[in-house]
C-alpha cells in the first residue's frame, strides 16, 4: 500500500519506484528531465506503472532468450568448455568436455584442470602461459593433454580471464578442441613429403634440410662431414629380369642392411631408383669414412634370396668431404655424384673421393666449350694457310689450312690456345665441318686467280669415324662443283686414337674414290705409327716438326728423320717435312732424300688474301737455288750433326757463364747431352768397331768433368777464375772434334 499523497507527490513516488525497478531489472529508465510536470500529471499513474512493467517483462524475456541460447551453445558445442573460479578450480564443464576427456561433470567440478596434464610440456611453457593471462587476459595455442584413460591427445586451447568492475579475477574460461586427427593428417603429409614411400628413409627434400643442418654443425664443431653418393651396380638387369616386385624387395633389403652399418647420427636417404645418399657427420679422420664405406660395400654386395631368386648387386660410391670441399649443399651432392661416376669408371664395387681440382677443370672446360660455340656462331674463326714447297724445283705444291680465332678481347689466337678444348665434344665435329667447307670455298677462290694447288686440312679421329662422314664430304664437294676433289687433302693426326681401324679404312677408301687425298700428320709421335702407316690407305707421310726442328743439333732426331724418309720410300709414299725453320735444315733434308717441306724458314701461316703475292715473291727470289747441296753424297750427315751438337753444348755452357739467369741449367752428366745419348746408342751401333770411335769416350767424359768444375766455380762466385779455364775446355772439345773428322775422312759408313 502506498501512503496518502497528493497527486504531485504520487507522481514523484511512482516515477522513483519505476526508475528503481527498471534500474534493478537492467532496463533503460525513463529520465525525469525527459517529461515535464504537466505531462506527468496528465498521465495515468497506473498506466505508467503498467507500461513500465510491460517494458521490464519484454527486457526480461529478451534476456532469458539470450541466456537460453547461450546455455544451448554451452551444452551442444563440440568444443570443450571449462569454467573455473579465481582459484582455478573447475566450477562447470559442458558435455563436450566429457566426450573429449572422459571425465564426467561431477568428476571434474572442484578439481584443478591439472587432471588433464600430460607432462609433455616443460615448466617454462606453463610459466609463459600464465604470464600471457596476467598481461593480456588471453592465451591460445596447442597443448598436449591426457584423457581419463591415460591416452595422450593434442588440443587447441584458448583461455580467457573474466574480471569484475574492480579488475579482480572472477573466472577463467577455457575452450579447447581435440586436434589429434589433424595432427595425424599433418604427420602423414609430412611423412609423404619427406620420406621415401618404399623404404621409409628420408627422401631428397628431407636430405637437403639435413645436409644444410650438417654443414652448420660442421662449421660450429670444426669436424668434417662426408656426403656419399651411392648407386647400385647391376640393379636394372635384376629389375628387368625378375620384375619390379623383386626390385622393390631388393631395395628394401639393401636399405635395411645400410641402416644396420650406419651410426645413429648418420643419415641414409633415397633419391629415387637405385640411388642413395649417406651423410656421415662428426668425423675426425678420413679413416672413419673408409671403415664405414668398406662395411657398406660388403653388405651391399652380399647375395640376397628374394622369392627363391638369388640376386647380387654391388655399389659404386662417390665421396666428397666438407669443409675440404667448401661448397654449398647442392654442390656437395653434385660433387659426390661426379665422384660416383669416377668409381664406376674405375671398375665398380668401390668408392672414389671427389677431386676439387678436377672439378674446376671440368667447369673451365665447359665454359671454354660454351665460348667456342659462340665463336662458331658469331663467325669468329678464320683460316690461315702455310705454303708447302718442293725444295729442289721451287714449286709451290700446296698449302695447309690452320685455324685461328679472332677473339674480340684477346686478339688473334693460335690453335694451341683453344683447339684442345674441342677434343671429344660434339663441337669438334661442327668445327671440322666448318673447316672443310671454308677450305673448299678458298680452293674455288684461288682457282679463279690461277692458284691450282692442293690445300690440306686437319681432321680429328672422332670426325673421321662419324658414320655419315663420307656422305657429308660428298655433299660438300657437290656444293662446290668447280673444285677438283684431288685439290683437297685431309690430314689425319697420328696423335689421335682411331678406335675403329676397320671403320677408318672404309671411310678413307670411300673418300679416295671421290678423288680426295689423305696424309698422316705428326708421324712418329702418336699411338701406333707403323700400324697407321701400314693399314690406312694414305698417300703422304708428314714428319713431325719436333724431329725436324732439332735435327741439326741432335743426331738422334736426325736419325729418326732419316729413318722415316727411308720408310716412306720403301712403302712408296710421298714424304714431307714440317718445321723447316732454316734453309740449312732444308739442305740436310734434300741430302736425306726429302725434297718437300713446310715451315717458318719457307713461310709462316698467312691470311688467304696474302697467298697470291707470296707465291709470286717466292718464285721470283728463287731462294731454293741458294742451297748448298754439292758434295751431299760424299758427306756423313750424322757425324756432322753429332759434332755440331757437341759444339752447341759447349756454347750453351759458356752462355751461362756470361748470363747465368738467361739459360736453363745444363746437366753435367755425359750421358744426358744430345751427343752422349747418340754415342751410347746409334753411334755405338754404327761405329763401335773402330778404335777412333772408342777414343772419343774418355775425351767426352773429360769435357764434362771440366765443364762441371768451371760451372761450380761460377756458382760459388769465382766467375773470373772459371773463365780463365775455358781454354782447357776448348782444347778438350777440339780434340774430340778431330776424332770425329778422322771418322769422316776414313769413310766409316762403308764399315757398318
């Protein structure tokens, strides 16, 4: 009951009560300042109360509806919800909590969430969790929990802090879900991505990660690490013969054997097929690697019985060691792979260590080939031509084409600076084709101006043995119908290895049917001189310049040249000498029966456009007529050269006394000089029965002894004293030369 009040007092009373009621119920009250007094007096107080209560009820209904929804979510959520008090004791959980953990609501209430702990996280983990809750009122992350039955599961957990208006903690609300299936799925994806499906060992991706880690570990520890690339020998035939199932079982068995001989910290990975990688870490000495690899070879090569089939394989292993091979992960694998192929080349069932210097050479060779390919494409090659002449008639009988490289930065390069990089490569064939085509074009051009001689070009063994060589040469000749095939000569390098002599004979024979000529170049320096000479249908023999150039200084070289000329005559082959650097050498060659020559003493290689003028000058100067070949038949050439070689040795010694820095030190051993070698070999054979010849030996020994004494004096700073003894040396030299003169005067060649 309300007290007896005036209307004004009643309105104030009702307004206060309604406002109090609405405030208590959480509604938004009507504010007195929003209504003036006249309006309040005009209103029905009962109506106001009724309306106020109606609004309150509506708000209560809305609140109840929200609470009902919240309760439904709490009850039906698939995520576990745990509510604890400020002391972190559970005061409520939802049904999902029971489904995930196995604990009922009654079992959980009043207990600490620690009942879910798995002890798989360190104390520091929980310390960071509580620190986040204190600072941010929130923490979320993955955690490992334990179910009531003891099973461990992964959970995604979020914890929130509920505080009152004063900031004091009232509750903790934890919401978590079971992510074990997701974890298992992730683990499966990780296994598929990082492990070989067949063998279960790391694959290439995981190996790359472990290799990077091993490099860092080796850098920190200062110890070595070995990358071993293993390839099974004989796996493919087994796989083909017995089927893939047997092949797979073999790989699984080999994997198990390999894991059995490796240390726990080592890594075994399969790259695919029958290729494996062993990563050996923390190595102190190379012997440790060898011990492991010896065991690996032994277990791999042991026979296996698979489905009643006894099979056997072996392993070829390439090894590179870090930090001796200070490379990145990819390069280490590549280097080990290269070494593995070297092991296969060495006979298989072995291991080979990577050679860094060899790798640098391979890279440099590859770079050179790439640059030479660009040179061919950019038309940077050019041919120079060296004339060949008849030293008796003076006729220019031909020219040899010699390749040069017009390098944009380095200028004109001789073949010795780049040609060897082509050996054995596909580019070798392409350059050879370019040379032949260029020579044919040049023959056409020279024919047009009246130079109708033979032009020769070198050809490699690989090019000659190419299956379609003869057909391609025929097509090249057809492209140049104005060229007489006989004006083309191909020189086969005797220093090249003709792996298939039968094929070479067939190719040369067929090309000769076109009219093309062939010569054997660098004769006497290569693999099988007589075999090439006797077997190949060649027309010309070219004596290598290394013999010709020194034939007046070394009687042994002179003997070789003389023998080769006689050999060519016996087999009715034309012979030409390279390396004729002086007309004196040319004169001696004529005396030996070799009249065809080329060399710097005749002409250096020149551009094609200079050849016409050179031929004209050569013919007008008649240089060959100045050669003194009279009395050639009466002279013993070998003895003359032997005497000259002895004089040359004395001159070199005197030159050293005058300028000790300019000459290479001479050997004082009497058997090491050109004369001494000749005396002990062909000289003894030809003149050993003559007393004058035997008298030469003590004189020659005396010369060398005097030379040694004089040389020692000069080295010890007594150069003036050394020079004073030179007359003794000259006297001994001249005594020896007089004995040689006696041999020549007695015409000892008739007494051989």
